[in-house]
C-alpha cells in the first residue's frame, strides 16, 4: 500500500500518531517501520509525530516511576531487571543488551510517564486513556487523558489553541452509533477537568472517539454541535 499518496494522507497521519504514542499493534508497527525504511514521506511523517509528542513530554515535570512500572517495562522488553547489588561489579543498567532494548522503547516510556504525571490523582492511577485531538491538518490541538478509575478527563491545549473571543470549546463523545453526546464545555486555561458521569473506563467504554466544536458561551443550546467541529481524535486505551 502506498501511504505516500495524497488521498491517503489522513490515514498516514493517524497511523503515524498511533506509532508515536506506542499504541499500534506489533504487526502494524513492524509493517509501518518497514515502509518508512524505503519511503521518505512515511519516514518524515513518523519523525514529525515523534517530535510533536516529544515536545509535549518535555513540558511535563519528571516523575520517578514505581518499581511496579519498571517491572512491567522490563517484562514487555524481555529484560531481566533485578535490584542492583552493591558488591556486583556490573550493574544491569550498564549491560549493552539492556540499553539496546531501552533505546527502542525510550520514547514510548517517556510519553507514558508524561501522561501518568498529567493525570496523577491522590490514589494510584490505573492504565491511562489518551486522546490526541487534531484539526483537519492533522496537527494536534488538545490532548485529553484520564485513568480508568477517574471520573473526569484532563484536557490540555497544545501551543496556542484557544477559542475565538466570545466563543467556547465544547467536548463531545462520538458513540459507535447515534448522535454525539456532550461531555461539557472546556473551561479556558492551561489545563481543564471535564467531569464524567462514571469512571472513565466505564463512561467511555462504547465511545471510539471524541470531538471538539466551537459554540457560544455556555455551550450548545440544542444539545448537539451547532458550530464547526474543529478537532477530533480516536480514544487510545493503554491497557
């Protein structure tokens, strides 16, 4: 399949975003990497999405992962990670094999830890839900995150994303069938929390994607989007 064709640009952007987030199935990831090795357009798109998400991760304060997180990472990478022994002459992080495995997954881990920090609650958070909301140009505008047990979505604008004066953003759940369901108006500011009627893992279980429309102050007066739908994105469940 020629993903570099202009009429397949939207599909390429979606696949590249999932690749950069680390949510692509292994088979799709391997195939996309193979295509990128011989197609400069696909390679450039993958690199562009990695840079975008790297900038987002760089803006998140560092957090030290718990031993349980490291254990899961080591299991996924096939690495035998044991607590270092003071008398051991060679520590596990100095082994060449470990660094080869970690280098291949470093970006995915950075994004996962960044999302965990954004959505961290007083209680230990479970695996996150992530939605990258982008416009028609496929450029990310907002990112929505939640853990499965949280009863709210954390929505963070990327760059200078903001509604026009006298208008507001409204967040919509797009079910597999039926009409959009309003999740509420997105309050202005750097980061907003949108309440959910149930824990995110339940409230969004039948929702494949979200969208953002431009509405008058207070939100849509009809219960359905009245202004243009500016951004949309698929829900990625990291569990």
